[in-house]
C-alpha cells in the first residue's frame, strides 16, 4: 500500500463512506433485511455505528439524527416506503442469525 498520512487515509475513508451512502440511496429497493441476510449489516447498523462514533467524540447526538444522516430522510418516511418483509426473507434472516 502507498504510504498515506493519517489525514489522507481519513479523507479516503470519508469519501468511500459518502459513496456507500449514495449507493444505498440510489438502491432503495434493497431492503434492510436483504442487507442483513447478505452482509450481516444494514442501514440501521450504519446509523448506530455513526451515532456511537459521534458520542465517542463528545457530540450530543441521538438515533434520529444518525438515521437522518444515513437514510438521507426521516426514518419513518423511509420505512413507510418499504414493503413488508416476505416470509422467505424472514426465514433467510433467521437462518443467517442462528447461533449468533
């Protein structure tokens, strides 16, 4: 790997994260349960991770603000646009999380 400064690494990490958020925003048809089945994380996980990092750095933040950052909209509005999980998705999720 090229020798990068901490600042350069942080800038690349931030850019990649913003790109991930854009990608998720452009693919809202991918439900959180699909992400959990395939990758064992979802937009809610990202929201919670973002919140934890903000709190670690002394920022007064709440989950709604973190979700707004990750979802790009109010969580209840995003959730209202999503279809209910199918029985097949729920079964796949439950199979994925067994023993965790």
